[in-house]
């Protein structure tokens, strides 16, 4: 013990199981901190973090920002909509300009897969990937696993089904890597058109019948249909999608056992999940959001401690 | 410790520790009597053994009915973040009472530079504003302080040089109560 094996958090595939355990143990302590009446600790008071978002985000950006503030880091926010990117500046130029203002860490969301890896090779700062296209979203997968661990005691040996738009989902890929690293079994479920070809090669099983998948699993992670990433029609109508792959209270109550419902947000209520399921006792959707801050504090703290 | 190449000498034996703990308990009792307004807070990771031991002695040998005992982790309040090679590893904080308006006794096994206590003084503020804070330490390494911090209760004062290290073993953790002075 005990440092991370990486200097950047670019994806779950670059982590090992020990890293994940270290992040979880550190997050346990931060979770206690953020439930105090005074939620702030001074650890990162000499660290400056830039939140660079080339793609829209509410939850992730707020969660990172809150995590950074609770650690007393100085932060600068940058979103592409209001920036010089629109004027033709390249990614490296944009970030180097930010770094010349003495920034130690960059949290970046970008529509292109691999943007984080590219950046880590060209700029001198610790990089945290907050989502790169349909590739990875590591902190989301970490907080998902952390929430499963909190609810069920352990991730190892648990059966998790990821339902919905797997093709366009960075949450799905990061979750698959994270869950497998911790010894969980993973299935994916959705319309064939929204399942990537050769997904079986990652060691996950494909199930196209939602009821079967739900009867098999301990945890169902419901994903949103990412309409903004779809350049063509992948299923006839939203109504038909809901009938086949949406989860409602009747379906939930008719299962053989009580399963845990997760959703990374934002929820399209009435499409992939109905309101009474999202707000039910079995849902840990809001726990996921709370845990997101603790997990991000842990990741930032552990990476920042390696900045010299 | 037998095959340890470092030179070491015994600073306090189990019997001496036993006597000192009872003296410290009596000194606490003199100032706090019923412990109604007082909370004992052990500083993680090493101070919690001493805090637990003192609370036990106060209850068993001196008839104190209830003592609020907490553990405080100071990791995120330390001033050496990023200054060493290793990531500072946190321990858990456990305080199921409020410190607002109460007397707090911070408890740690060895007082050395005083930086841990400085961090603890900041950390405790997250849980409220105590009316008064005291410091109890088993070993006080005088002449090595970096900050103007002194204990209110001390077990034994030691003149150790910087190359030396005080190693405290507790029965519940290491099988035996004993304190060594080690030459690094």
C-alpha cells in the first residue's frame, strides 16, 4: 500500500483490482466526510483542477466540481460551447493554454474516444476521463460498483445485467471492465441493433429477453437510449422499445427474487424505466449520485497525491 | 523484533506502562470528575489504543459510568500531503456524539513534532466548537517540536534525537505492552 498503479484515470481497462479496492476504501472515508456537518477537508488546497467539458453534462460535472470543492482544490471550469474551440483551436492548444495558467489536473469529457489518452501523452497534468465518446466513463463504473458493494456487501460473484443502448454507451463498457475485474458476472440485454458486434469477446453473455435477464440477475443497470448519438433508426418506435426493454412495476414484482435497480442518469421516465420503479425501494439511483461525489473525491485525492 | 538489525532499548516495560496509565487516568479524573461534559478522542491510527485503555481504566477501576469515546482521523488535514513519497492512507473517524460546547481531550501515543496535533485541532472543528481542548500523550519527545504545542497530561518525557524512533506496542495489537526506543 498504497498508491494507484496509474498516474491518470483514463479508463477502467488501465486499472487493476488493487486500484479499485484502494479507491473504494478511500471513498469510504470520504463518504463519512461528506456526511459531516462541515463537509470540507483541506487536503488539496495547493492543487488547481480544470474541468474541461467538450460535451454536455450536468450530473458528472456537478459531481466532479463538488468533489473538488470538498477537497479544497481551486477549480476552473471550461465548456466548449462558450470557448475558442468553436473558433478552430485544437484540443492540445486549448488544454496547454489552460495548463500555462498552472493547472495540475484536468477532468475532461470529450465526444471522441481516446481523447483522454491522447491528452495524457501530450500535456503535463494528471488527466481524469469524465467520458470519451462511446468508449469509457471510469468514474461512473467505479461509483456503480461501489454502490453495489454498499448495497449487497460485495461485488464478487454478483450477477449484473446491463440493459439498453449498449452500442452507444461508455457507461456499459466501463462497467463491464470494472465488474469483471472484481469477479462479477455480466450480461447485456437490449435490441440486437443496439448491441455491439462481437461483444461476447469481452466475456459477457447476450440476452435479448428482458424477463429472462432480470430473473437471472442480482442487479439491473438500466441505460438510457442515447438519441443524440444515433445517426439512424435502431428500433421502430420508442413505444415498442419500452414494451420489450423497459422495466415497469408489474415486471419487477413478478420476478422470482428481489433485484437491485440502478440507472446512471439522466432517466427518461416511462421509456427504459417507469417512475414507480425508479422511485421504488429496490432502486439505488440516488445512492449512486451520492456515492459519485465520494468516489470522485477518492480518485482525485489518490491521483493528486502523486503529483510532484 | 528479535531478528531486527536496528539497535533498540526498552523505554517502558509493561508494568511501568500499567502504572503510568493509572496515573494518567487519575489526572483526568481530577480535572473531569464525572466526564459528563468531556469527550475522549483518540487520534488515528495509533492514539485509539491509548484512548480505549484509559476509558476502560476509568470505568473499571474508578467507577466512571459513561465516557464518550471517539476516534478522529486526521489524514485529510495533514500538512504533508504530496510532500512524501507515499500516498497518505486514511483511517476511519468514529464520533457518535457532538463536541459542540464540550471539553475534548485529544489522545495520542507519541508527541513528536506536534504536526499531527495541529491537524487534529483543525479536524475537530468539522464536528463543532469544543469549549476547551486538552492534549494527553503517553510519550512526550521534548526538544523535537516544530510547533508551539505542549501536552496537558504526559506519561513520560523522553529526550530522543531525530535518528531515534519511539515504538509503542499494545497488548491488543502486538501481544504485549512495551515501548522501545529504536535507533534507525
